[in-house]
C-alpha cells in the first residue's frame, strides 16, 4: 500500500441486508474515489465473533479506517456517500 | 465530530450512544454481545435468519445483485461452482461471473422484470467453463432494491441430454440398418438388436442368448475363417469377448433359413476402454453368393460355347477348304460363313443368350435383301441353341439365292413359319420370280451343310426341293 493508501476493514455479520449493502456501497465508493489506493478486508463476525474484540466492534456493519491514521470508525451501511467521504477524509471527486 | 454517523477514538460521543443512534436510523442490523466470557453476534432482523441459512446451504448457486449490477452476496455453493472465493466475487460486476456469449442485459446490467428471466450461459471458472442456467428476479433486501439470482449447474443435464441424443441415434441406427446387428453383454446375452435381427430370427431376441435365437451352420470353404466347433454357451461367450471377422455361416432355421451371412463381432468398449460386451453383425451375402455361383456357371458355359464355336469354325473351315477350288473362293465362302456366326452371336448377346425372336434373327441375317424378303408367321422365340445353326442355314440359303436364285434377279423370297403341335417349328423358304431352275444333279457344299446342320444341330428334318420356279427349303425342328 502506498503511503497515501487507505487500509480499510469492514466488519459484517454474514449476509444481513445491511452487511451486504455496506459491502456493495464501500466497493462502489472506493472504486469511484480511491481507485488503486485502497485495500479492503472484510471480516465476517458471524464466522468468528471474537474478532470483534480487536477493533471493539459493537454494531454491525462497522467500517474501520486503519490507514491513513488516525483510526476512524463509521457505523452503518455506508449508504450516505457524502458522510462516508467526510468520515474517511476523502475529497469528493467530480 | 458532529456527524452522528461518524466517530473516531478521540470523539467525546460514546460509541454505545452512536450505536444506538445507528440502530434507530436503521443503518445497522446486528450487534456484538459479550456475555459469559464469549462474543456473540445478534442480528436485529433475525426473522430471516432461517432463510439465509437455507440460501447458504442450498445445493443451487445463489447471489444478490445490486441495482447497478454489482454482486452483493454469493452463497458458498456458487463460489464453489465458480472456483473462486466469495470475497473475490462480491463487489465485482455480475457479468464478470460469465464467459463466452453473455446476454447484453448482464453486460450492461438491467434489473430483471417481475417474474424473472432465465438464460443458459457459461459460468467462468479456472479451467473449463461450466454450463449453467441463470434465473434472475427482483427482490428487496431490507430497504435496498436488488435482484436475486439462482444458478443451476447444467453439466449433469447436458450430459443426460448428450446420452439421450446418443441413445436415440443408436436406436435409430439399429432400427434402420438393413442387416441384423446385435449388442451382447459380456455373458453373451443379447441386450440390443436391430429391427432386421428381430425379423430374421422371428422373435424378440433381447434378453436371450445369441445361440438361442441364431442357430448357425458352418459353410465349408477352403482358405477362409471357419466357425469354431464349440458348445453353444461357449460360442456365446466367445462372441461376447473375442473379435471375429467375416466368417461365412448359414442359418439353420427361422425366416432366413438357408441364407448365407458373414458373421463378424467386435468388442464394445465403455468410456474407460473396458470391454462391456460386443457388437455382432450378420451381413446377408446370399445374393452375392448366388451371383458368384451364377458367375461360375456363366464362365463354365462361356468356355463350353467358345469350345463349340471353335469346333464349328474348324468344321466350316475344313469343309469350305475341301470344296473350294481357289483361295479367293475359299476366302469369300469362309468369310460369309464366319459373318453368319458373328450375326448369331450378336443377337444372342443382346438377349444374354436367353433365346431370340425369329424375326430378329431373320432381320439381321437377311439384312442385305431386307426389301426382297417377305415374312409370314406368328412371333416365335427360338431357344439359344438353335440360333447358330439357323444363322448358318439362312446364310447358305441367302448366298445361294443371291448367286443362282430369285435374289440374283428381281425376284423375292417368301418365308413362312408355324408351330406344329406341340413344339415343332415348321419353317419354309420359297424363292419366287427368279430364273428357272436347271436340273439339279450336283449337290453343293451349301446344300450339304444345310442338311447336316438341320439334322445334327437342330435335331430336325430338312427338305430341299428344286422346282423350276425356284428353290424350296422346308425345315422342321423342335424348339
């Protein structure tokens, strides 16, 4: 990952509607605004709930931005694009 | 941070409060609970959990596609079918799942109408593509409009269709082939039979042993493969397990009793090249054998006729030479008699030596004087053995008439014939309008030949008369 790259971790709960909506929304936003500059890890807490402890996850879906620092956290299905862009400190393009 | 959906670790807003707000907004649908020393995920819309489990575990592939054609969810069965992990597919365009002839509504995603659409396409996967049937229909996931897609593996169905086509083709071949063809299992029992096979043996042969329905008799031939002399059961096993090629046999009974067949057998192999029985063919060569026998008879007959003809030529040459005073006279007489022989062979060849119509022979033999010969009689078919003698007699009569008789002037010849019961032909040659006949004392070779041929070759009688108004020849011989 380049120094300006985004390291994102999305916590989901199997195939709940909000989880799959969050996955789709995140991919779409990243492709549109961070093309080639992001790395997404999807963590399914249905498979291993204990992983919630690592980033102190309570609500699902939750997106954690590990890089660039500081660590940021967005709770919800990421359907509000503008808020996600603000939360991730991404200047809207276009 | 003032935005209620966002927070960082330095935020003063407790995460629990933000979580509750998010739940109220309806943007989360699961929470992590820490109880009794372990973490547990609790879904807030748990009513659909059984369906999610069902979809995840169903034997068909399933996925959900967003409004803009992005894969949002894929079950493990479909991931397995595609040979990739679910993570590698989720978030990718739906059309990327397929290869080859991908429908345009997949390439440029068009959400399916109510009732859904179905296409048969190739699922892209490492190595060989997988033929699949894809059904897509609209659904609502929470408050998101999406499409539900099911993907069914068509490999088994395609294989079954291929087998069914091959089966139909094989059945069609067996029904239409004109020779008896049988498929035997490894024990020598008939498991398939052509329609011709059933017709020949006169009973449904399937399920019976080969030797039960086909009793074969060997055909004694030198330098040819022979039918093995073994008990019927052993022969069935040999047919099922060994290759045979072109053994001539006859059927002992049934509708084709006495007919000659060529028996051949070859192994029937499965996909693994293991023998699972044999294919036995019985090619009916009865007509061919008959033709071969007829050919042998014809060759023998031809030899016989050639020898006879040479003997006749020899005799004519000897007699003509004896009565000729010069080589010129010999050449003329001998040449004319050879032409008569040639005419006889010509008309016989036309009818394949099956007899010749009398007027046909007269027409050919008397061609130079066709306009001066009058014929009177019913159509009569002369047997082939009478043609050469008759041709020679006609030649002698015509030559004599042309030199001394009615054809030497402006006269004509009247020819009449009729049958004398039961099988005697009465044939009369009368010359009219020619010069007056002088006293006939010297008998020429022509007259001698006519009388000898009539007596020996036609087994009949001949009367030659020389009244003053013209020669008369009466022949009476069996036909």
